[in-house]
C-alpha cells in the first residue's frame, strides 16, 4: 500500500525498515471471518522461523482466545500470502516460502465463520 505525503517535498526516515527489527521481520496475519480480531496481528519473527513453529507456537498465542480456534482443522485451512493463494510447507522457513518483511498472511477456516456464524 503506497502512502502519499501531504506536501510534495516531504522527506522522512522510515522507521519500519527491516534493519530496525534486530534480525526479525514483521509479518501480518489475519483470520478471515473472525472479526473479533479487528485487524491482522503484527508479529516480529526471525525469517528462519519454520512454518510449523508459526502454527504450533505462535498462532495459538495470537488467536486461541477465540472459541473457534480449538476447532480449526489445519489440514483444511486456506492460505493467502500477499493476496495470492499459498500452500505453506510446515518444514520450511518463512523466508524460504516467500514470507518476507511486511508480508501479509491470511487464513480462512471452512466451516468456522466466527461466533455463532456471525463473522466475529
């Protein structure tokens, strides 16, 4: 998403550059049809984090308070990376799969549509 400055000659330092995250990269993860989380979760993770680690150790901390989380069938989840369909490989790292600084990952869980089907 591009941002336009109010003035034509605006200059400023980008503080969200990769080198400012001490070896980590920021990724955004959103769960479709679960708007109890009003925006994607921002996470700073090492690029060599395995996707299995994301699933098993990171996502529960971000999303397990939702009542649908315990019922997620991870084999049926549909994934998108930066708007494109994505088939993650659990044994590969984020960076090996094209997940880099400020990437957006979205996942949908067929059959789980939020609290009582409300989308929240």
